C-alpha cells in the first residue's frame, strides 16, 4: 500500500480548513426573515425565507404573522449575503386572496433547467382545494427569478410549509403540513401531484408538527420537522428507508429556544463538505416572536448517521475578515459576569447590537478571525467609554499572544479609537479581557 505523503495530508487539511466556514447570527438584518429554505445552486447558497412585516392598519391581523412577499438571498461564503430583492408578491399571484398576508414558509428546487418555487397562502377561489391554506408554484429560469406564478394552486394539496425532495431515481416528492405531515409524488412537470397524498407514519402523534424538510444521506431518508413536544416548537427528526416513510423518531436537532420564540423552522444543507442548520429566532424583535430572523449554525452527524444536537450560537458560521468590522457582540463565549449586550438604537433595532464590559476581568471570546498574511499594525474600536478603561486583546486563549493593549480615554459619545497592534497570520480566535474597572461599550473592532 502506498504511503500518504505528509504534504498531501497538509493539503487536505488546508482544504478542509479553507472550506469549513463558520456568519454571525442573525445573518440577515435588513428585514425580518423566517422559515429559511437553503439550497446550493451552482457555487452559491440561496436562501428562500418567509418575510415577516410589522403590523400597520389595513395590512393583515395585529399580533399575528403578516407576510405579503418573498425575497431571495445568496452567498458564496455564508458570511457575505446579497438580497436579490422581491421575487413573488401576493398581489401578483392570481389565486391568492390579496388581503390575506399569508405567504408563509416556502421552498425552491431546480429541475430540468428551471427553478420551482413552492409557497403556501390563502386562496381567493376556494373551488380548487376548498377553504384554508393551499400551496402553489412559481417558475423561473434563474434562482433569483423572475418567478412566474401558476394560475391555480396544486390540486389536492391543503396545508402549509411545502418542501420538495428529488430522489436519486429522479422521482420528486412534495411534503407539507396540516396538523399531520403529508407527502405525495410529484409529476415530472413539478406542478401536479402524481400520487394521492398520504399522512407520513410514524411521527409523534401529540403536539403540533409542521415545517417538514426531507433529505437523504448515505441511503437514510431524514424527515425533519418542528414539533411542540412541550410548550413551544423544537426541531426533531425521524429516519426511514423510503421517502414516504414509515419513519422512526430518531431525536432532537435543536431544543426549544431559551427565550421562548414559539416557532422554529429550518432546513439542512451540505455546502463544501460541511453540514449546516438554517433556522430562525426573534433576535431583532425580542418582545414579539412573529417578527423573526434567520440564523445558521454548523451541524454534525455521528458515525452511525444520527444527528448531533445543534446548540444555537450568536457567532454562527464563517470566517471574519480581520480588516472588516468584527461584531464582537455576536460572541462565541463570554464571562458569566460583567457583560451586557443591547441594541445600538432601540428605535431602529436593524442597526444591530453593542456589547458593554462593566467590570475588571470580564472577557469575550470571538472565534475564527482571519488575519490573512498579516501586515497588521493597528486596531480600531468604535466605543463609548464612560471612564478610562484598559483592555487586552489576545490570540487563541486568555494567556495567548498579546495582539494589543487598548487604553481607552473617557468619551461621552461614540468614537473610533485607534491603537497599535501586532497580529498573527492566519485564522485565530480573539480574546478581549478587561484589565481595569470599566464601563465601556464596543460596537465593532477592525484591524488595519
Ligand atoms: O412563518 C409562518 C409559519 O410559522 C410557518 O409556516 C411555520 O412553519 C412557522 O414557522
């Protein structure tokens, strides 16, 4: 047997490091987004989320979900996201009741040169599938549209949260939920059912289930879904040998949110040999959980095919470029005391967050900063220091190499302060350690 050369191992390791990307959560902050369906098309990841909007008189129902359109977002690296704008609006779909504002969780899939976008809503004409939610399709030549909606919804489909899966043999399946989770084969045209809908067995029978997302890995079909086992939704999965089941409950992918956001809704994606969980939380609207925001975290399988529980993080995924703004309020870990995170501007939460360090020895860890080939000599911190404060910035661990000692002068307003810095090359975790009594808020850090 030929020996594997160390240089080859190093190349593979470098490849894995280069392709294991870790974005900050939530990763879309220009609007509220929920129910992210993530797909790889070409060399980019496209995310098709729902679009929550705040209530305004005449638009939807107060204290409920209000959704009138969809945007699509894409990224090459899961860190820098592009909003490609609105792709479908309720008023442009012939069958949707225009005052319903019920464009709930969608999905999109590529087949035979076309992109098929599936979405639920309330029909104006109840003669096709009766009253209540049904599901329609819009078709495009590009993942970003323009998407042309079909004139009518898919016959025999009553419910929400469409998800489409194409098996290895080319057979496409549509899944959706209405109390139970349903599935049916799709015709080759992707616009009509090819079989009668069936209720998928043997998923939990008590508590709401919705948001199905099916994928296949190494011959196992994974049916994943949000489920109310206790009081609010958690993400679970069941496995089977067939796309239409039966399935056997296999575990929890993500526990109920600690802050009580009632819904969660997800998709799983393998991108450049790393699995990711796309899901949502209400980061930008902590007091109203129907204005949500999408997040990503890495997901790992065990050797036997089971899924390791995903612990939600603020840091999310991807490398942070040292020469761009590093939002340390999206930390990986912080000390138990002396740290407070708050919105920069409570009248416009989309501006993001700041982090306050208010006692000696308080610390922040922020993972995976890419210093590149270095040449870095300076660090800039946007801050308000209520009193003079001294912070140390170290690489990799609390006692790791000193990058900079930042001595902040008292300032009553936001200020960009510069300090000399000596940074390592490559990717490193950052540690910020408070070395003096303090009351300092930091918006971002950036190296030059
Ligand atoms: O976004 C509206 C609804 O909330 C979705 O359709 C459900 O899955 C839940 O996330």
